[in-house]
């Protein structure tokens, strides 16, 4: 945020991408309090500490609270690309920058050359520092591309950092080591064991993330940030590549749902729902997962494309959230409000998903998580893929240069290909997560049960029967097959633990 003003007027400006959050409170007497951290804002005794029930229900659905709202009544977030003017006790909020895709015809070779030039310039500029600089290296395309360009731009080996897990479904340490060896990096790897939850780590995350966040990768982000800070003060990350260049599977799934809805008569979709409703789920595995996805996909064909994408990514569906939250407000659970509708018109379904996620999920979850967890470790993280030069080009790229068949990030893949081993492009995408269901231990379950005991701050938030079912589902982790995935079941109870702990530590009342 940029703050400019005197005693009679103040102007707050949030960057167009939303890399840093900005919270504010405007009191009934015209007072204005603001901060980039919710914890410091709450040091002002005038700022209320009462939970906003409507935002709570939205948190359960969306995994985060989208701007301009927060979990606190009367406290708001300034959306990216907006400014706030305060003068003589009154405020005005207006947009000064718009994120909009404007695809145009491009020659692939020329576009590739331009992307390589802009990526190289961005990485080189963000390596400039008077302190040691390193790179996060997961082994995925985005971080590997950034690491390779950084290695080419510095004298001597660049320091790279990675965390590894016991579960092969989440561990990418082997490919990260392979990339580091290929680019000549000095690689550092930290092993994280299963069943290693401790309350100190939960409190560290709660104290710094601002608001509870249903993103399990807060945990490895904090761990790798703390690990990297032992050797460097600044680290480059590969965040932003999926949103800008089309890397998420659910972007393509949302597009398939939308096109299926457009091409298939409603009666045929109803028949498909009836058939799947009678299909019993077998023990956890590929068939059960495909059945769940098919059920959900067919249900989504009966709502608009904005709700298709939202519900596709939801942690709880809206009916579950309303059943869980006592006194939940009627009406829409605060969908994305800061996106100008005109910027989404005329886009292909995949482009629509990219544009929405870049302005919602990326800012309220991905960037918030990275910024908060790294700063908690006194580490500055820079994001070269979100440099204005790269973003401007990505917004102009035609869909065919982002998606090639079922493969996403086509042009970004080609940009780094000369500098990386082939394994980067052949191994499946895993994301930066951890096996949450294996990470929990007895200490976690005892803490969760205690957090919602009678008399606690969170005791009366939820319907008790619905809460007990959610906790029981999390304990079972759906090993025997059920209506949601094992990871979703674990993420739900992780979010509930954060919420209760956050209310206690920040003195928030229900």
C-alpha cells in the first residue's frame, strides 16, 4: 500500500495485483484506521472484534474471505487496483487499475521470444538486493523456470530451497534436486515427517495469516520460509504462473462443465443425475473419485458460470455451510464483488476462469499466504511472474498459446525448456501441499475438540450435530470412500481449528 496525506486527508493505494493486503476501519465518527496486518489494526481499541456471520459462511465455501469483506464486522479490505480517499471524516473508494484479459492474435515464435525477454528482465530486476537472495524450488514448471533464470543471472550458484514429505503423492523433492543439479544451484532440502502437528505451529500461522485460510499450503510455506531464512533474506517464488498462463486443472474442468451445459439438454442431464445418485461409492480410489466428480459436475450444469467455478472449488457447498453456521444470513454468501463484469464478457470459458481466479483465489489465498508466512519468518518473497511486464503480456496472449490440448501453460513451458531437464515437463503436477490427513496427530484432535467445548469463544458458532459430523469425517479422512475427498475432509477440520484458535488469540466474539 502507498499512503499519502496530511492531518486532514489521506489516500490509501493498493497495488493492482494485490500482493500485499490492506485492511481498514471507518468509524461512525469518521475516524479511519488502517494497516497491512489485521493484528496491528486490532491494536486500535475502537476497532470492533465481533465476527461477521455472513463472511464466516463465505469462508467455509471459498476457503478465504474475498475483498472487500473480512471476518470482522465493520473491517474491510481494500481490493487490488483500488484507492481510498479519506477527507474530513468521509471516505471514497474507487478503482484506478483494471485487470482484464484482452487476447489478440500473435505469432507463437515472436510471443515466445517476448515472454523470454520479459521473464529474464523481471528475474534480473528482482534479484537486485544488498542481502543474500535465493529461490523456492518445488520442481514444478513455474518455480523451476524462475530458478533457472536466476541461476543464469548471478555469479556463482544460486541457493534453492525445498521441503520434502514422506507421502509420494505430495513429494516432489526428487525432481527439485534434479533441477537444482541441472542449473548448478546450491540446493537445500528439509524433510517434514508425518504426524508432526504441534500447537506452536498452528499459533504461528494464526497470528500472522490475518484471517483463517483454508489453504493447507500455509504450513509448508511457513516451514520453507523459516528454513530459507537461515541462509538468505530474500527469496523468489514461482507464484502466479497457474493463474496467468492456465495451469489449474479446475480451469479446464469448469470449461468442460460450461460447454456440456450449453450442448446437452436439461432432461438428459437430469437422467444422468438420477443414474449417479443411485451409484454407491466404493472404497476410496479412482472410481469413487470419478463418481464424486461426475455428480458434482452434473449439478454444476444447472447454475451460471460464475457459480460453476465457485462451487467447483468450494470446501463446503452453500447448503452445508448454512447448515453448519448458526444464524447464517440468507442470500448469496458474498461471491466475488470487486471484478467489473464487463472485463469478463466475450471470454472463452477457460479465459473466464483464469480472469476470475487471478482476481480472487490468487490474491485472497495464494499471495496472502505467501506474504504472511514469509514475513512471519522475516523473509521477503518476490514474485517475478507477477511483474507488470509479464502480466501485461499474459493478458494479451491468445488462449491457444496458453492451453495446448489438455496441457496448460504452453508458452511458459516453452520459455524455460532450453534451461531445464525434460523431467520437469513429464512428471504430473502436484501443487505445493502436504498430506494433511497424515500430518494430524492426537495433539491436533485434542486441541480441536477443546476449541469448541462449551464456554469457549467458538462454542456457539456452529450447529453441534453438523460440527460433530464434520470432525468425525475429518478423523476418518474418508479412507473408505465418501461424498468428498480425503484432502477436503482434512482441510475442513484444519480450517475449523484455525478459526477457533484465531477467535481466542484475537479476542473475537461470536
